[in-house]
C-alpha cells in the first residue's frame, strides 16, 4: 500500500524530467533529428499564420525588424508543448 509520501515522490519523479531540460537550447537541425521532422516543416510552422508547431525564439534580431537573428528552440518548452497537445486515450 502506498502512503502519502510515496505518492508525492511519484509526482516529483514525473515532474523532474522536464525540469532538467530548462536550459537546453537547440537549433532547427538538432530539433529535426531528435523529433524526426524535416527542417522545411519547422520553417513552415514558424512562418504560418496563425503560428503552429513548436515554440521558438529568435535571438539577436534587431528590434522592429523581421530580418536576421538565430532561431533556437528550448527543449523544456517543446516537451511541455508535446505534453499539453498530446491526445490522451
């Protein structure tokens, strides 16, 4: 029989894996390999209106422009996105 301490431990164990990804930033090539998606698909999702696909950040872009900068994906945000948008049976 599980006591209250065991259930808390299980909850922490299920939450911990996402926290370890908090500071991992990946480029589109790395994301395409990890999640088996074409780079073109990632780009199409970023350019679509309304936005769809994985959350991303543009780093180093001048304010007020749409040119330049580096696109980076945060591993934690992607895992959270997948968790929230997965279909549960």
